[in-house]
C-alpha cells in the first residue's frame, strides 16, 4: 500500500483529533510543565486526549503498524509503517490562545517519511504532502502548495520557534544566518514550516527536535518543492538540528553559514 492510499485515513485522524482538541482551546485549561526545571514545556489534557483518539483508531485499523507519539511513547518502532504523532505542536501558543499550533500526523515507511499532514482545526486548515506533491485545504477550497524561489540569505524570510532554544555554538550558528537574513520571525512552530511549503517564507532553522516534531512536515515541504535536512545535510527523520528550505540553493548557503 502506498502512502497516497493512507490519505483518507489521515483525514479521519485529523477530524477526530481536532474534535478532541477544540473544546479545550481558549478555555481556562490547566497545563503541566514537562521540563522539570528547564525551558518551559507545557502539556495539556488536550494533547493527551487527541493522541489517545489517534492511537486507538490506528490500532484498530492497522494493528501491525508502529506508533511514535509525544505523549504515550513508542510501539513497534521497527514496523514497516510507523505513525509519528504530535497532537499539539506549539503547546505554548495553544495555552496562550494563539492559532499557530497544529496537529502533526506523519507516516514513515522503512524509516523514511512518506506522508504527512499538519492540521489546524481552529482555522480549518490542512497542509498535506507525500514527497511528490502537496496541497492546502481550508475554508475557501483547495490549492496546490509550491515553495518560492529564493537563492540568497539576504533575500530570505526565516523563522525559528525561539532563539532561547539554541545553546552555545548552535546559537552562534543561528545568529550568523539571522544577521544576514532579510527578515526573521519567531514563535510559529509547525505553522512556519507550512508557510515555507506555501511560498510565504523561505526557511526554518531549529535544533533539539524529536521525530514527532518534524516527520509529518518533511513530505509536505518536499512535496511542495523544498528540502529538509539536518544541519550536516543528513536525514531529518530522527529529529535533531533541522533546516527546512523552499529553495535548494538557499538551503546550501544556510548549511554553509551554520558551519561557519
């Protein structure tokens, strides 16, 4: 079965997880800090409810598939097909009432990201891709996603969730790129990656990512004509330090600048 065959199933996962999350958004929901004294890392009951719903549906429909999830751990990681789930990417935005969070639903086949969706249920947007094509669906209809041409860092709009998430040499590396970029935007989590796929931004640079932070986004950006790698040019499937760019020429220049 190809990744494309899973598209309708992913739509169902998005619908059900969105229904679990939305009753909590912009309410007095409490959050728990997972950081244990580090950078504030909240988790909410909405995260847990949404991941539980998705896991139950995956288990019933594809009992041999694996699952990697932020809230409830990993199962059958060595399966041919593994679902990689982040029920709310951008929890800080979620608990602040900002609509720049999203549900990430990724699928790997033999360890390679092959299908992904970012669902923003509040704005009713879905960004999806299979590495060969990508699309947006929302209140006004549907359209194909394409990245935009941008060959120079000086012409680029870049993003990262927060410069405070970089440490030591990584911060210095990011600041080299930021100093040259035309515009830098902070705080958009998964939404920034989708803006790269949409041709609205040019690159996202981050470090310390887990697989569930990035796997779903890789087929969307690649399907729109972009590229996603680690800072050393490797596979992004395991997370780590990541660069996502809309233009391969820009990507090469960002990697070179990160190396100093």
